C-alpha cells in the first residue's frame, strides 16, 4: 500500500521543474543535430578553419544555388538529367518487368531467362562503363543504357520472387471457382506479386540515381553531373555541393513517389490498414 | 462429369501416394440435395476424396466420377484474395450479368451485406468464413463441398456457422458433402454419415433425427456412440440421466 501512495507523490515532485509543457519540441528535435552541424560548418568557414577550396561556406552555396536557378542553368541541367533517368528507368523497368513475367509465369521461361540473368547479375554493372563507351560512344546512349541496365535487375529479381511466392492455396481456391490460366494470372498472380514488384521499383530508383551520377561523369556536356565536373575544374566547391544536394532531393522525391504509389495500390495490406486508422 | 439431376456417383476410385493407398476402389453415391457428412481419422483420405470431387485432382483413368455442376468448395481457411474487396472475392470467376448485385444478395444471406466493399484483412475469422460461404453459394452450386470449414473457428462462432450452413442448405438444396472429424457436428447437420477407413467407406449411417437438432434428443447419444465405435474410439459408457 505504501508504494501506491509514494508513486504519485514522486510524479508531482518532478512536474514543477518543467515550466513550459505546452511547447512541443519532440518533432523538431530530429533537426537539431543537422542544424548544429551546418552552424559549425558556417562558423568554420567564416573563421578560415575550412578553406573555400576544400568546402565552400553554406552561405556561399546558397547564393550560388540562387544564382544558378536565376540564370536558368540549373533548370537546364536538371531537365537533361531527369530526361536521362526517365528514359533509362522506363526502359529498365519495362525490360525487368517483361523478363520477370516470362520467368515467373512459366517453367520454360525460367529456364531460358533466369540462368543468364543470374550470371550477368553477378557483374558489377558499373564496371561495364568502359565497354559501353566503346560500344555506344560518348553521347546519350551509353548514359541511358547504363541506367536501364542497372534498374532492370532489381525489378526482375523482386517480381520473379514475388510471382513464385504466391500462396498456392489461393491459386487452388481460384481454380475451384472457375478461373482459367489467364484469369489466375490477372486476378491472383499479378496482384499478389505487386508488393514485391514495388519493392523492386524502389530499389531500381536508387540504382537509377547512382547510375546517373556515374554515367554523367563520362564526357557529358549537360546535366547535373556535368555541372559538378565542370565546377571541379574551376575549384568551385559551392557548385559541387549544389549538384550533390540536387541529387539528394531527386532521390527523396522519387522515394516519396513510390511510397504514394504503394499507399494507393496496396491499400488492402493489413499493415497499411492498421496505419490508416 | 456433369449431370445435375443425378447427385454424386463414384465407382472404383483408387488413389495412391508412393506405396500408400489412400483410396482403395472406393464407391460412393450421394442423392441429389442430400447433406452427407464424411468422417474419418486424419490421414484416412477424406480430403483426397473431396479434392477429386472438386476437380482439383484429376480423376484416374480407371475410375468413374460423376458430380453435379457447378461445384463449390469452402475450405478450412477462408482463402479470400486479400487484394480484392469482399464483393469482388464473392464474384470471382462469376459469369453473366450484374455480378455485384448477385454477390450482394449472397452476402446478405450470410449477414455480411455491410462489408461489401471491405478488405478481407479487416474481417474477423468468422466473418471471413461467412464470406467464403457466400462465394460458394453465389454460383448456385449443384455440389457443395465443405472441407472442415468450422475447424478454425472459436466454439461460439462455430455454433452460429453450423446453423447458418443448415439454413442455407435448406434454402438452396445443393448436394452437400461435409468433411469433418467432429462426430457431434456430423449428427447435428447431416442426413447421412459416412466413415472412411483404409481407403473405403466402412460405415453408412442414416441420421433421421428431427430438425432443428439438439444434443438433448434421445437418439443423439446412440448415434454418437455408434459413430465413435466405427471410428475406433473407445467410449466410456456413461448412462445419460
């Protein structure tokens, strides 16, 4: 009995030490460390501890970013990069999806498609850059091809695993209720493999940015990667950081896009249903 | 495989898995509209027989299997497609006009009309099994196969589901085969109980208790004792008061 009395008393004793309980700082706490680091960085630059040719000051970077935006240069390079990623990703997703469906939906397809893809997959695809330059030159083709190659594998692997992981009991039930092969594919197998396919898409997106960064280092005359390389020649660390920030923002935006897609397409999943409540 | 007026007719059905003979020259007749319970120990081939009747396993060449069509199955688990709303699950594979209206009517019969557009993951176990029952009913089956459909439900839900199945059977009169290991369930629901052992039907017992049935009926205990002894279960003979 003495415990049940002493506990609330201890709680009351603590409360007066928090004078402003209304201010909710918890959600903002996550930003405290990054802000502190940027502050230290700015201070270091102003005191001369961090030389501009090592890393430009945050304020300089902000001014440069504004300048690049105002002149339209950033928009131009961004459009070129986005174009490369979109075409490459589109081709890669299409190839990965088609191959995943062929291998997933038939044993014959698996034998024909899966073995060579598993072999090629073991190659670090970024190592193919020299070959791609020899084959496709230094224009847009090798850049798009690199993105397409890198993005097709995550889609293929996840979709294939997703199709093969369908619950056989559901397939059996659907067969009892009169679904033929086409109906099974459309109503059971493809929707069942969609979650895995979307996981693959998310991986593909991050691979797409990575491939783009590498591809744009090869002899580009436009694009975010060109902007960065060009800035390197003039020791403009401020512009390099602007380019890196753009890459990061693009990656974040792509991830948000897939998340939104998942929320719509996978609304039936118990985890999402629980989250919606 | 089709003749809706003739009920179920099986002749000489043998199924082997490796050296294990699961069904041994089995013969079976079910009259149209009859509710038959199929009992047997686990591994006695109940589910194998049901799968053959459902067309999930091919009929061996030397056997004859005639079943009324269409055939519908309710499994032990609901087996609803999680990515389709309840009414789309019920209407799965349905041909003809107005699938939604027909699914709605079937769901109304099992008391799930409110959950027409719900996702399967939001239903309780009993509700999901009722949806599975609606999915079987909506195609007006000539043969309704129930593969231990109440086994995974809690005791109270099971009692309600059993009553619902009897009501639906009386309203639609499909030939019904209920696979179960529960002797009481067989006596409460079926017109006839078959016991499967060693790949053949070893007992065929008519259950003629008046409906609605209750455990309290004087004939119940006698039937129960008889079925249990056919299943090889020794029952302590306690005289009921």
